C-alpha cells in the first residue's frame, strides 16, 4: 500500500481506494463527475429561443432605419460590410438620429457629412437585402 493510502482518513472516506483495483474506481468517479457537469451545464446553458419572425423583424429593422434616414428619396447609395450598413445620403438634415438610435443597432458612425454607417452586427446582410428591397 502506498503512503497516501496509509493516512488514517482515506480508507474511511474512500473505501474503494484501499482496494488493489482503485484505479478502476478513479475512472468511474471521473466519468460520473464529467456526466454530472455535462447535465448541469446543459440545464444552465439553454440556447436562446429562436425568433419566429426573423424575416419580418429584419424587414421591420430595415423599414425603421429607412424612416430614420428621411425615406427612400434621401438615400443616394447603400452598401454593407461584415457588421455595418454603409449609406450615402442626399440631405443630412433629414436624418432623425434619436429615432435611429432606438432601432435595433449597436451604434451610428458619421465619417462625413453625407455618409453614415449603421452598426448592426452579424445579420447586416439580411437587413441590407430588406433595405434594398424597400428602395426599389
């Protein structure tokens, strides 16, 4: 028996460790702990509920952005990158920034007087597609 098992408390706390086949018990305990952690994390980390109106909400966001920017007649060009909807506008006075900030976006960037970038996130491609449909 090794020195660890000769301590007075180990045979009472973990009787299986005193047996010659204690390595099997260690494997069993590790597997049980891993299974318990999996179950606990599965319960705690429930996936976010999927939006049942994904396309409708993208269209609603695109409509809200368009209305905030002064309507279709105020848009000169539309483009997007990975996270931003990039727009060139005709009249900067027609932009309602307060309303635009209430739209589901992460922020607004004004690189120049007639350019505006609406930071949307990963779903910018879908919103840009809906935005371009509204401009047609």
